[in-house]
């Protein structure tokens, strides 16, 4: 499989991380608010569709700052 150029790594990182975090967080919040009953998957999917468009640009914009903060805290 051909790999993408390294210049896309920040974008790909933000995409993968936002999908993972959105799926995890919306599942927990949906479960906490409505319980695991009929329609849970549909409610979870709708919550994900709301969260992902917010999470993706947020992670894309915040991750460079987060990396700088981590670099200040950790040894090289």
C-alpha cells in the first residue's frame, strides 16, 4: 500500500484522533444520559455526527500547541 506524504501527518493525526475520541466520548455520554436500551445505537450515531465536526478542527488546531506544551514538560 502506498503511504501518504509526511506533510499530511498532522491532518491525518487529527482525523484519526477525532474519530476515536468522538466515538468514545459520545458513547459514554449517550449511555450516561439515556442508558443502554432500545435505540442506543441510533442516539449514539447522532451524537457522533454532532461531535465529530467539532472535534476534528479542534484537535487539528490544538494539537500543535499541545505538542509544544509537552515539549516544555518532557525531556528530549
